[in-house]
C-alpha cells in the first residue's frame, strides 16, 4: 500500500492532533468515513443476549435513517459466524415462528429491533461470547456504504 497522509490519520493515531484540522477536508476529498454513524445513518443500542447454545444468537439494535428516502439492508456479516440473517417474528395459526427476510426496507425515521419482533440472527457460531464481550457486525445496504458496528453481549435478563 502506498504511504499517504491518510494512513497517518488512522484511529490509532489519536495523538496527531496537529493534523486534526486536515481531517474534514480529507474525508470530503476521499468520501471516506470510519465512524459507525455517517450523516444519514446511525445504529444505536446494538446488543446480543448471551447465547444459550452455538446454533443461534439474536442481535437487537436501533437504526436511525436520516435520509429522505428508505434504506435497504440486504445482508450482514459477523466475526463469530458465517451466517447472519434478518428475521421477523410472525404468528401463523396460533404458532409463533421466525421468518427469514431477503432484505429489510428501513423507512426514514427510526426502526427498532426487539425481542418478539424484528431481529438479526447469527447461526452456527464459531465461538461462544460471554456477557461483557463485544462482537463485530457489518451491515450491507443496497444504497448506502457498509456499516461496521460493535455489538455488546449482555445477560438475557437485560432485554426483558
Ligand atoms: Cu430469529
């Protein structure tokens, strides 16, 4: 990789305060942003109840869409599983079950994923996270750059 001024502005180089004034123009120039919140999209309160087995784990979060149009979440990838799906909880003939969605349209405003509703489901975990851990999750959108977030692992009782 070519050594450029940008490489010295990585998040680890926080003591380069002398160069901080250069950051906004550079971000504009390269259309580049490493923060989990871009101007048009913010994810808050991402959490995962401690999984009880390695087959599945649920993730709940809030997405704030500040764009004028809707966002479309098309897929996810996590650092503890190969498979991550968008799930919806539905009631069919008196039975509660989960349905996998191909994509999720997020209207302008706030969308809340919560137990008994929309959620993200990780399958076949490579490792079993414990309360206090953080796992990495990347959200892929059709019409917005990828968003990388950290998900807090919390005791299941915290979600009730
Ligand atoms: Cu599910």
